[in-house]
């Protein structure tokens, strides 16, 4: 995290915007906000990012929670079910169903 925030207790840090994190510049913070992630807690517990991470693990090295089935569950993707696993990490984020669920709750 950025220097001015290093003395915050963990609970207070979790409520801060993602821009307090090193590597999250203004452009990244806006992109993250655009998909419904506003705080460090939102980022740390994001279903959307967890699903994306698991898809990348499966595509990159055949590991992760989807490895046993060797495919991504249909309810994780809004579209692109027919795409090869190796192509999924390169698709736009809107193909993830978690993004649709986020919009429903807003």
C-alpha cells in the first residue's frame, strides 16, 4: 500500500478506495470502479476476480478449482462456452457471469 496509508489498522484499510494500493493508478482505479469494485475489501473478496483468476489458472497450467472438470462451469460464463480454454483469459471481462450479477445488485 502507499506510504500515507501504512499506519492504518487493517479494518480501516479495507474501507479505503483501491487507489491506496501500490500499482493501482487512476486509470486502473477507474476500471476497477467500473466493474463495481470500490474498496480494498471489494477487491480482496471479488467473485468476479476470483473467477477470472481460476480461468487463468486452468488455461495456463491446468490447475485451480476448475481443473478436475477440465473446463469452466457454464454458470461462470455469460457467453464463449464453445471457446477453447486457452482463449478464455484473453476475452473481455463482460463474458463473466459474475459481472452481470454485480449489476443486478446495484
